[in-house]
């Protein structure tokens, strides 16, 4: 069965720290991978997506993610977080399987 | 233009009652998705409408759940004989094309509480 695992439930960082949020999936077919973000009080929105080609994809607000097929992973990264990155982040496979989300708190 | 809208924003109902949740997608979007998000959980896919094709109902958790999309635009999710475990935020999303690669735009959700 398809599944998506986000192992970090809550991450707390100071501003300027580097971020990496883990996402692992289990699926035997073609995967289209997504990261979504939900800022406090706002709608869920797309951060970035991967379908094919360069496994390193860049999204909005300085975020990037790397697809590693051999590890079934699609981790989200940002070199230097800001207080405004405080939000909940969701990884998804094929728009049908979402992880449980990781809450990121950035301390000013 | 206007984004995806959902109504009501909050719904409190008694166990056993039926509820209808509405989604107005972005005009011209052919694909429409329903998800639900329970406390502490990720999004759970419910149903997907793709243009004029038959909807993908593979995520509906029971036959108490149904959805329709009239005229290729507005969609209604109906939950019959609600149970307490149906309490969740129900999210709707739409995209221009009915392909996985197209960006989804989410609505604000309807928070359903079943007492």
C-alpha cells in the first residue's frame, strides 16, 4: 500500500539555522512528489513539486527538495530559515497520499 | 481572481444527522479534489473529479460519504448519518487540468464537529 512518512513531527529552530525535513514514501509505481506548506491562518499551498528530470527541485521562498529514488526519499531543505517560515509542512505522493505533517517553529 | 471557496466555514451537527459541504472551485478548473484532515493527521484523499470523466471515489471511507459536481463547477460533499469520527476539517482543491502535474489550489476548509 502507498504510504508517506514524515518522521519529524515538530521541529524548533532558531533563525538562520539550516532546515531539513524528512519525507519517505512507499509506492511501487511512478511517483509525482509534492511539498505543501500551511502558514498559520492561511490555506494550504504548494511549495514545490517533482515529476521527472533533475532530482533537485527548487521551490518558492528559497526551499528546495531532493528526490533520491534509491532511498524513496524527498527531503525538504532550506539553508537559512526565517521566523516567517513557521508553518506546517506536508509531503505528498501523487496528490493522494499525504504525510502527517511537520510543524516547524522558528524562534526569532 | 477569486480562489477556491468553501461553505460553511464551520459546521456543528449531532450524531446521526446528514450534512452537506460545498466547494466552489476556481472558474475554469477542470479538476476538483476533496480531502479531510483529522487532528494531528495528514490529509486523507476522499474523491477526485476530473472533467467529464467518472470521478475517482477510491478514498471515500464508507457508503455514508458521497459527492457530486454539478455542471463541472460547484461540488457538494454529503455525509449521511454522521458519526463522531467524521469530525475533521474537510478541504477542497482545484486545478486547471486533470493531471497530477498541475498545481492544486486549496480552499480554506470546512471544520465539521459531530457531537
